C-alpha cells in the first residue's frame, strides 16, 4: 500500500481548505523567483526561447539544461517574492502542527526576501541546510565584454544551494512536551545517532533519475532522503511538498516509509510525478553528509537505516545531553 497522495492542484487553494494542525513537515523546492514556472515562461522554456530561463551554450558537445536567471529580477519582483512568501507562509502555518519544520530550497540572492516573508508570517528561522553542489550559476565574465575583461567574473560561481530551515513555534513549554503532543519540535538524528548536520554533500541527480523524471529542477534522491529523514523526528506524521514538480520529495518519503502528500499545478509535471514516484523511490541512495565524507566507516543505505538503531536504545538515550528548545 502506498503511503502517498499526489494532487493536481494550486497548492495555495488546497492549503486554504486543508484542516488546521494536520501536517507535520513541509519539504519543498518552490518556484522561488515566482515567475519561472508561470505559463508564459514555461512555454518559452519548452520551445527553447529563453525568457527567464537561460539557455546555456552547448559545452564540450553536451547540451545543458535551461536554468532560471534570478539576477534579472526587478526590485518590484523581489518585493513580490517577499510578499508571496508572507501570504504562503501564513497558509502553511495554519495547517502545520506546532513545532513542525519547513525545509525550503532557495538561491543565495533570493534567500533574504523569502526568509523575511516567512518570518513576517510567523515562522521561526532555525538556520539553513547547505547543499554543496557546483551548478552552472554565476562566474560569467561581463556580458558582451568577455574578451576585454577576461579576468573578471560578475558574481561568484555558485557551489552551494541554501535550504532555509524554519519552524512553527512550539505550543508547549518544552520540546519534549511538544514531541509527546504533536510528534514535532526537533529533528531526527542521523542513522548512527549524530546530530543532523547543516552541510550536506550533494551531486546532480543520477542519469537514471533524470531519465525517470526530466523536470528542469529535479533534486537528487540521496540529498532529499536525508532532508526528509530528519523532518519527522519520530518518523510519525505527514510530510507535504506543495510544489512537488516530478514528485522527488514524495519518492524520498515513500522510500523511508513516511506518509506524504505532493501537490503540482502544471498538468505535464503532475503526470510526470505519477509515473516517476514509484520508480524514483526504488533508486538506491546512501547517506553521505559533509561530516561523514571523510569517515572510513561507511554508513548504510537509507533503506536499511530505519533498522540501524534498536528502538529501545533510542528511547533510553540519556536525557539532558545537548538539550535545547
Ligand atoms: C522548482 S520546481 C520543483 C521541482 C522538484 N524539486 C523536483 O525534483 O521535481 C517547482 C514546481 O512547483 C510548481 N508550482 C508552481 N506554482 C505552484 C502552485 N501554486 N501550486 C502547486 N505547484 C506549483 C511548478 O509547476 C514546478 O513544477
């Protein structure tokens, strides 16, 4: 029996009608520039005419995927991002249980606008997960003067993707009480019981994943399974991805045995998710964080991880170590 539900919907409408306090985590990769996934720009991307989608040149005989260019956004569009995430954040807060976490993909120049919107909505900002990934963003020489200014790049070459980490404030006095009442408030430790780190090594999705789900913003299973893993501290409750694209978050949740709901507004991407989720969830993905990268001891795959720590040991772990709210 599947533990997931996929919906073809506008997430804002769906969130308005969802019961309050009924979701335990949100893990999502939104259209953070807001305009790149609108009909007009998607149409341009699909016919290869650009718009906000930069069409990188063919390099070394390899055709690169289109990338959205966020540096072209105007001041008004940036203010719009902040306003959108304030409204969206209020909808999210209503349906999340107290202490639930929101993991939200972003982009270095846009993070402040998205964060201010979410904080104004009422979220606590708890930090940021850094996904170490070298993309094609940034590092370009000045446009139309590439030869004159050969030794200059306009912005740095991007080597990371920030994922904002937010929490709906807890309703109880202590995290332990919140965990008891709502099953939320903290983060699940790694399979070998280390604190979840805020830097994760990553890579582009495997070729196999891209073949299954050719979405322009596909995220790799290995990375997503780590984020989804930690999002439910007691592995109980429902994970929501309101901007699911090809359903990669939902596949990660299903692979871990978590309940999840994915929402997608675009019919082509929704159909892609329906076929991709059952296949993506079968991809093998090993745990690999920045902290464990140099360890000789290799952690087991996430398929086996649930059984790694005996339940009793987890429950009996000494209280009071590194306690915080
Ligand atoms: C950045 S992509 C997510 C891709 C996803 N990470 C993956 O691996 O496939 C954002 C998705 O949100 C969808 N979207 C945009 N606005 C939406 C809305 N209001 N409700 C639901 N989905 C929406 C877009 O069509 C797009 O597929």
